[in-house]
């Protein structure tokens, strides 16, 4: 329950809760104290880091492959008329089974105030799917804009490294504000206002039905991310992330932090799209020897890839088995 | 965006003051972002409010001629209707239609819906009911209503015949010609006509073709009585859509005038096939067979 509450707090833009000293379990405290008394051997750590570097793109490669395959399946299905995965990301049919994007379905339902059976089936299917697979997993493993944004991010980081651009942060609560406003607008105006600017929908349709002027908007958002604010759309705007995040709070598929071997050097927080979810990796903050990362996490696996000590891992809650 | 980048000055040294300043700037930036994103998305309402998003929609679209609100709100913008259409008549609207982005429409002059799927595949494909399942047959749809907009261009009114390709050799549109291929539409550019008096709008009207087929089946005296009954019902269009009416004739030239009838569903095949440029006959999306009396 506390996991769900903390997930919601972070999803809606609050900073991670600072645990009281008294909340830290004796086992975790023992590890914290041990680490304080026995500083890490820097050279040994560097060796471990270099040895790890070879393995450092495992999850990224799997994720990119998945993302590309899913999106290409849409394209190929239409292009060759094989009816495997018809439609676009907003709603589709996989071998005839209805699927509907949860946020698009929500917007349409709020605007139209009625749900036909096919939409109920599609929404329920996708809901169950993402409860099992981790909610915001949609963002990093399926959303085509995420991939573009990742590339824009590497350009941003390169330029930032040269000192030519600077990352400007926004208050993360603004995403909840957008969520609320877009929901209310759909309800009041009766139009799906968010779909007009949804870069996910635009890119998905452009891939399948051919490019259009709407891609200029996508380009502008990407430029904004490169030159002004890193990953701004996913971090501060996109309501789809919140919808799937809420679903993900119920999901057994999570990233788990294991305190024991962590060097607290913070590489994971540097690569993360939502670094606040990794707050427990800061020295002395973990309240248990193992802590689950909150549901705002997109399960992209970048922290898992970058961690030299394997202190961050995928887990399926209840199966007790690491991937 | 330019407004925001101005706030990018080096922060002050003193820590607490620096924090206050940082927070103040983040608040301003965030407000600007909120206003910017909301502003841009609300601009999307303009084309709808101005009525510029109105278009010829696929069969079954949840709309009245002048009110597309239900259609735009219920459409999930997935394009499954686009994918099933055998003549590729359906396209998705662009960003210039604002909140109508990604919503299907038909450009009849380029490629009309000729109902060659028979079963209204787009309606069956629609996951949200934006193309309502309430209709069973092409004759039930209300997409618009044909009108002779340029009578002077009409070859039949001029008493002229038509020989050759209706839309020229480069035209890419498709139509189903039953006698050539019952199941697959072919390019209009592959089907030359030789007509004493041009009657393309009547000849190619899907509703009229269906009525003729039903009449032929009945004339042959179909054995299966149930089947006849079914054809007499909804599957056979109950009303004619377009007919020729002779007129004038003092100069001895045989002239005909196309007259649009109550059975017209506004599919746009007449607009598509009409040889002159601009076409003599077009679809009026602001009217349909059910709303004729109120509108005219």
C-alpha cells in the first residue's frame, strides 16, 4: 500500500518522501553504518566499472528492438495488408483482438460520454496487459516519440557537455495540472483536445499513414528538448505517462534497488528520465536493504544497464526471481 | 520559448537567496510552459468553431450535416477505417483541422466511396462507434447529398455524349465494375467509355447499380423466396438516388438533366466520375436525404 501511495505522490509531481531516521530498518542501518566505516576502494570500483561497460547496452538494445518491432508491425501490417496489427497506437486490432490506448480511450470517453463494447474490450485488454507489464513500460518500450526523444536527449547531453546548452527544469507538478486540464477540457468542450498535440499519436500515425504537417509540431518539441529542457515532454507534459503510471502502480514488474553493493556514485540518476524515483540510491536514504522503484519509473532499464554493481535489477514481485 | 530563455542568467552566490531565485524562475518557466502548451492545444478548437473542419465523412459517421461534434469526440484517430477501405477513399485529416486531426474524411473528387466492400468495412472496423454500427447497408448511410452545382458544365444538359477516359489517363481513382471484376475495384483510367449521351453520374451511382441488380434478380425469378424477400428489404435500396429527366429539345438535340432523388446517400461517385473540370455534380456535405426539407 505504501508503495502505491508513494508511487502516486511521485507520479503527480511531489518530491520523494524523506524517510525519518526511525523508519530505517536495522538491517539497512547496519549497511549504511558499515559503508561509512569502510569506504569503497576506488580503484577496485573503477575496474568493476570498466568490466561492466561491455554489458552496458543490454536492456537498451532489447528495448529499442521491441519498440521498433511493435511500431514496424503497424507499418508492415498496413503496407502489405497482412492484417496482423491494424490501426495505430491510439487504437488497434492485433489479429482481430481490439486494443485501445488507455489515455486515448479515456479522452474519447470523457469527450463522448459513452463507450461502445469494442472500446470497453480494447481498453480492458490493454489495462490488463500493462498491469502485468509495468504501466509506464509503455512509454519507453512502445511509444515512438520516446525513441526520438532519446536521440534528442543524447544531442542535448552532448551540447550540455560542451557548455552550449543548459537543462532548465520545470516543476513536475505541472504534468498533473495538464492531466487535470486536458481531462476537464475533454469533458466540458466535448473534443479530445490533447489528441491535437499528442506527439505519440502524431508520430504513430505519421509512421503508418505517411508524414504530414503535424510533424512540424513534433520537431518543435524535440528542438525544445535539445536546446532548452531535457526530455521536457515526457517529464513535464505528457498525460499518457500519468495514465500508464497509475496502472503501473498495481504492477508486479518493477525495478528493485539492492542496497548492499551500491557505491552511491549516482550514475543511475544521471541517465534516468525520472531521476526522482531513484532517490533511495542516495547515500543513507534507503530504508530497507531492498527498495522498489516507484511507478513513475518507465522500466527502461537504463539504470540497470549503467549500474556497475548490479544494485538495480528488474524484478517480478511475488515471483522472487530476477530477470 | 524566447520569453523563457531570457530568464537564463547566472544565479546569485548566496545559497538561500539562490534557492529562492531558482524557485522563482522555475515557477515562471513552469507557468510559461503551462500557458504555452494549453494555448497551442486550444488553438486546435478554432477550425472546429469556425466550421472549417467540416468534410465528407465515411459512411455511418456520427454527425448531422452541420454538427460533427459527436463524430470528432468519439473518433479515437486510429485509422482502422483507412486500412480496410478497398478503394483507399478514406484519409486522415491533418493538423490544420485542429482537434479534427487524425479524423477520417473523403475527398470524393479524388477517390469516392463506391461501396465496393458491400459490407461497410469501415463501419465494422471502427472501435469506438464514431462510424456507427446502426447502419447495415450502403443505402442507410447519410454522407451528404449530390447537387448539380455547375449545370452549364454538364454534358447531358448540353446534349453531348462522352467518349474516352472519364478522368483522363493519369487519374488514379478506383471503381468497381461488376462486369469486369466483381471483387476487385480497377482504375477508372483502365475503363474507357463510349456514350451517345453522357450519363456517367447515373450509370456509376452505386445505389442505382444495386437497384438494377435487385430488379434483374427479381426478373429472373429467383427460386429462394427468403432471398427475394431479403433483397426486397433493406439490402435493395428502397429509393432511387439519381435519374435523368428529359427537357428542352426545341433545337432537336436530345438533352437530359440529372435529378437527385431521396435515395441519394452522398457517397460522391458522381462527383468523382463527372468528366468536366470542375465537375458539374458535387456532394453538398451540408445536406443529406433526411435533412433536405429543413435545409432547402
